[in-house]
C-alpha cells in the first residue's frame, strides 16, 4: 500500500486520550500506531475535496442533460397510475378474503 522505500518522518502531537485509544487499537490490530496514522491519512486524502465533488456533480448534470427524458404524455401517465392503484386495491381485497 505504501512505498516503504520513500518515507518522510514527521512529528505530530496527540491528546493523551487519542494516544491511548490509538495504542489500544494498534495493539488489537497487531500493527503500529504509525501504520494506523498512515492508513487514516490515506483514507482522508482519498475522499475528494469540495472542488472535485462539485466538478463530478457538474459532469453528472451535463451527462444527464445530454439524454432527453422519456416522459409519457399526461393521459398515459394517469392511466398507468390508475392501473397500479386498481391492481394494489385488488391485491389488498384478495388478502382480506
């Protein structure tokens, strides 16, 4: 997952409770605290930022705009809804016996 040949050492400050919980989780997982911190950073960085999410949203809107909606005419739409209502009512009536 990580390029172990090129690592940069850095120092961070944790609250005492954070350090305790991190140590507990590292011990439970059989890994080092450093490994957990690197995994957490990687997870955080893998999530796109606001600008990326906005660009993805705009691309999705543009893609949808390219495809015309297939909307039935009003009469067909109403008939479809009414038929579904009739079928649902018949099913309820059948369950009631």
